[in-house]
C-alpha cells in the first residue's frame, strides 16, 4: 500500500550479492512504464539483461496494469511522482536509479521536481519536458509520411478511449525502426486501460499543460537523457530541449542513430551498456 493505493511490482535480480567474504549491495533500478494506460510488460524480457549490475524493479503506476487506485482524481503527475517516493519508503529502498520511458519520463521529471536528490540518478528515456503537437506531427511525417502524420494529428488533437485501437493500428508500427510482428514488444500482453490515457492526454488533460523546463535546471541528481533519431512521438528535438535545461555538469544526452521510441528496443546492447556505465559512475 502506497499513499492509499495498492501498487503492484515485480523484482528481477539480487539486491545483495556475495563479494569475497562479504556481501555487496547492488543498486536498485526502478522502471516507470509508458502510456499512460499500459503496464510494465513492454520492459520484459529486455531489462533482465541489467541484472548483472543492478536489482531491477518493474512498477505498475497507480490506476494502471495490476496496481490499484481507481479514482481519476489521483491520476496526476504529482500523485504518480509521490508514489515513486512512497514506494521506496515502503520497501526501504535508498538512492534508487529511476528510469522513466515515454509517459514514465513525465513521472520521472515530476519525481525529480518534487523529491530532489532522492535518486542516485535518473534516466529520461524517449520523453519530453512538454508536448508539442506540431513537433509530433512533423516527426511522424518524416518517419512515415503525410497520411500517418495526419492520423497522428487527428488522434492527439482529441484523445479518446475509442480512438486508441485505430491509432495503434495506423501509427504505432512506426514507433520503432525494426518493429516485431504486432508492434512494440510486450504491448499485446499489456493490460491496457485507455480510460487513463483519455483522462491524462485528452483535450483537457494534464499532459497538454505540463512543462518541466523551469524545474530541470534544479535537478539534484545526475540525469541521463536517451533519444532515438527516428522517434516520432517524443522526437529527438524534445530530448535536446530537456538537456538544454539540465545542469550541464551532471547531465548527459545520448542520441541513438536508427532508433525509435525506447532505444532499448532498437539498440538494446548500446542502451544497456550506457545504463551500466551510468549506474557504475
């Protein structure tokens, strides 16, 4: 139970490992999934590769996946961010690394803003400090052409639950450069709650009013920003904007060539090697 809601999580890898005659604590990596309205399944099995250096925790956000919290009034970035801190408090996790992918990156930025210095480091993966519809449409156009760009504009101009499936069929196939059958790995086995997406991303949803640019300069933890140069939904320009507002001495931007949304999908080795180096450093 975290802040009044039951949060579901899964753990992969040991936190304590033998080291000579003693035991060594490995860092904890908490994964914040995208959506909203999806769950942690798209991270599996890929992130199991990082159990050689960290204990990996998969967390379903409040109101999503297998977690509780059905009150739409609590489906806010502030609440989801406070849930990350509350989750760590409940399990005694100190100085975690927190990776937010896509929507999870919005939550991670809110967490950085509301709980500065709580994390050992934050990874902002394929995300944005604010959503810019014209930038998204431009990125879809260069990725897949004007017809797909028009479909993306129609969907994101007025997001409703009934439009999610048609949008996924037309647009989500170009989220990655080398999509497997059925689109993004794990999406077909995710628990989908489109009502959460409509609440957060709809015409009057919080997503269109968020802007983390003013708070990024006060980041109190090291930040690694990951972007794919073929990402149509959180384009590389959005990653550069995030990086431009972060403290330069403790921040790093990596733009992956020929990668789409979630660089771990198109370049798992390059992405995970960089994450290992970031956590070790």
